[in-house]
């Protein structure tokens, strides 16, 4: 009897542990297929072209991001935005965002040159001396390359540096290949400098004396 009680007491105090099966770990090896947009370290990308390699709009298409990841600007930017990013990566300011020259008083004979790749360019004048008035936005173009700030009198002239296409007037039906448009030859010193177009409507300026027009 005493032996039986001892056996029962020992059985209660002993914790019975169930056999634990060894945990198995299965590792899945994913073979990443080599893509053109994901080159090996040290190898150039076959889809991301360098700035100097851009020739057409198709060259500005992005490679895209990997599935399940957030794309960066370089991976998703297109068009002019992509061109600007590629230029900055190589130290090229594509749109030339530097402030305009405001170190001198410009005149019609010695204007401040504004370079442009397009047919038209917007520029902001802050006066002379610099920041002497609020920013006033002016427009210059290939047809009217010279413009003057009405607040401080600073003169700006657009210099077209884009792709040469011959006489750009031919694209609009002007010149000898035009469609019957009358050519106007205005003997006006301001018109010769490019501040006014021959096709502009007649305004009060046309009735001013030539010596007064020098300041227009």
C-alpha cells in the first residue's frame, strides 16, 4: 500500500512531455531572371540611356519598377521630366534655370540674351538693380525676339539655340511658299529690332514719332 502511494505521488510530480517533432524549414530559392532594366553590378543598363544618347522620344520611356516595389523618379519619369533628371545626373542643367543677368542696365542696342530651345520663351524680370520690383513675366519668341519690361525698362532678346529647321516661317505658310499672305515691310526702328511683328494690329504706337519709339 505504501509502495503504491509513493508511485502515484512520483507520477503526479513528474511532468510528462510529449515528443516534439523537429521543425522543418523549407527554403524557396527564387531565380531572378536577368532583365535589361536590372543589369549586374558594374554593367550599364540596356534600357536607361544616358543623357547624350537621347535621340527620340522613345529614348525617354522609363523601364519601370520591379513588381511589389515603389518606383523612383528615375524609374517612372517620362518625357521632359526624364530628360531633366538624366541631365542632372550628369551635371547638365537642361532648362538653364540660372537667374538672368541683372548686373547691368540693358538697352535695345545691348539687350540681355535669353537662350531658348523652343519657339517661345517666358522670362521673369525683377528689375534693375535686382529685386527692385515684383517679378513681371515677359514673353519672347522667334517672331518677336525682343521684349522690354514695362516697369524698369530692362530689354531682353531671345536667342534660338534649338534644332535648325531652316526658315521657320515656311512651316506657317509665310515667305515665298505662302498662301497669298501679304508681306508687310514696316520701316520702323523698333520693328527692325524685333519687338513688333509685321502682322500686329495697328495701335497708338504706330502714330508716335520715331524718336519716341526708341524707348518702347
